[in-house]
C-alpha cells in the first residue's frame, strides 16, 4: 500500500511540475505580447506627433513658433531637443 501511495505522489509531483512549466511559458508569452503592444503604441504616438509637426510646418512658415510650442507641450522629452533644434534652424533660414 505504501508503494502505491508513493507512486501516486510521484505522479502528482510530475504533473504539478509540468503544469508549473506550462504556466510560466504562458506568462512569458503574455508578457512579450504586452511589451509588443506597448512598443507599437509608443511608435504610433511618435509617428503621429512627427506628422503633426510636419503638417504644421508645411501649412505656413509663420506658424513655426506655434508648432514648436505645441510640440513642446505635447511631445515626449526624447523628442524636444530634436524638434526645437529643427524649429530654430528652420526659423533662422527663413528670416
């Protein structure tokens, strides 16, 4: 009887280990999927901000200060230096 119980316990332990491995693999896949979605959302936001800036610059060169200010307020810090230097460079060449 003790041998049967021992076999049942060993079988249960193996099943439990397999279930834990499957759960960890599934959790990793969900984490990767979430990271991809977050990265895609960030890339989309960057694209929209740059497109908005380009459209504002194309509309009228007098609105360059307005577009720089709107980008300064709406954009992420990583983009500020690039946008401001672009605005100032464009403004200096047109005036």
